[in-house]
C-alpha cells in the first residue's frame, strides 16, 4: 500500500495544483481511495515544498477498510520526488519516511487477499525508505519499536533491508518481550513479485533462533525455497527428541513451501544434525492450531520420517533406526503408536 501511495503522490504532484499542499494531499488520497478500495484520510495540515525537489508530508494518516477497521496509520508520512519524475522521464521516489507506523496485520492480509492478481511490473525505484517507531499487530501479539531501513529498492538491482524490533505477546500467558533483528539481501523481480538470490540473517532473544538462509521467495502465489543453518535450538521451542537434542552442533535445514500464503502453504522441512536426519510435511496453520488446542491428538498433523544413527530405549541400543509418522494416523495415535524399525 505504501508503494501505491507513492505512485498516486507522483500523479498528484504532477498536477497543475501542486503548489497547494492541501489540494495535492486531498487529490492523492482521493485517488488512493479509488485505487485500493480503502478509505485514506489525514488529520492536520500537510506540508509541501519544491526546492531542492518536490516534497510532501502528511500528518496523522489513517487507512480504513470497508468495515471501518484501521488497516494502517502513521503519525507522519514524508515523500520526496526528483524533478525527472514530474517531467515523466522516470518513475522514482527519492525518499519515503514513515513515523510511528501502525499496521494491523490481519486486516492488511485480508485486504491483500481480496485484491486481483497482478504482476507489479511497474514498481517505482525507491531510495531511502525509513520507518521509525513502527508497530505491526496481529491476533496474540505485536512487533513493536520497529526500525526499518531500505536504502534502495529497484527491480533487477540488489537490495539490503535491515529491521529491528521487540516482539510482545498479548495472550493470556504472555512471555517477556524479546528482541528481533532481521537482515535481508536479495534482488527483487516482478511478474510475479519475488526476491531472487535471497539471503536471510535472523537473530534475537527468547524464542528467536540465530538463523542464516539463502534461496528464493515469491509473494503471490507464495513460494519459498531455502536452505540454511539454525545455530542452536531455542529453549522456548518444543524440545527436539533424542538423539537430535543431544548434540550442540548447528541444525542444517531445507524448507520448501507452495500455496496461497506462508501459513496455508504445503510445507516440506528437512533437518539434519550430525548423522541424524528428519523430514516433515504439513502446513504451518495446522501445526499452530494443534499446539494451541489443549484437547488435540497426542501427535501433530504432520507426515514425519526420521533417520537416526542410533537410539537408546530402556537400556537397549538400536542402530540405523527409521521412525515414521503418518499425518492421517496422528488424530488417533498415542505416543506409543510410533513404529520403530531397526535396520
């Protein structure tokens, strides 16, 4: 939606009324209403200057959907354009700064899913995207104190995005806030919108695992192919079964997803630690629902196959063990129903 607003502001600043800040702001947001099906509004006096380049600031921006739910809000949004854009020689934004951005993730996803498919091949070149004091909210939690910097975004050119924030849970038994640090390096492409040569680095505290990964990410429809390493298994995560839990070695992983979204996508995950290997197949949405359901079956809704070099059971050591769990049997299985075969 921020890119859509940038394009609309380009059109507004190109109009004959561009010397009047309120006219420009009102025109841009009226066009944004039509383009997105959302209600764009601001409260206060916008600011406009044209030297050394056209620049517009909107105070107290709020965007609501048809039901009146706030999709996003910001205390202040600033955009600067080069004169070449106004002359129609380029499609470029020189600076895009948002202060105290507040996004309702559930509302934003609902809006996105309702939009017609498009290849987004005409995205503008964006230099200097900065978000300060941001917040991303969802049912059960929020990412607060967001600081995001994206020096450059242009199709076909390398980009580097850095984000930091604090994850806060709003559930009945919330944990203490924990830090999140994220670095993404990639080459954005369109038709469809995707990130090629994707490199991810994640760090933080609590349940945030220090992770590195490379691969490819496509947004609509969702598709992810990645491989990387988890430095150590966080204590806040469900415990790994022995013998995977017995080693301090990093966990190598591969992850493949295809579907309408990351949560509903068919997901195949492989984990390798030393000589032990586990393959799991399912959907994140189903696994999260299983974790949140106190009356759920004993085993998760997954297909799992584990190959373990050795396992100790009641003083008996087994070598070359294969453990298989079928998703269809999980609804009726108890922990003792897992078939173990020594080879």
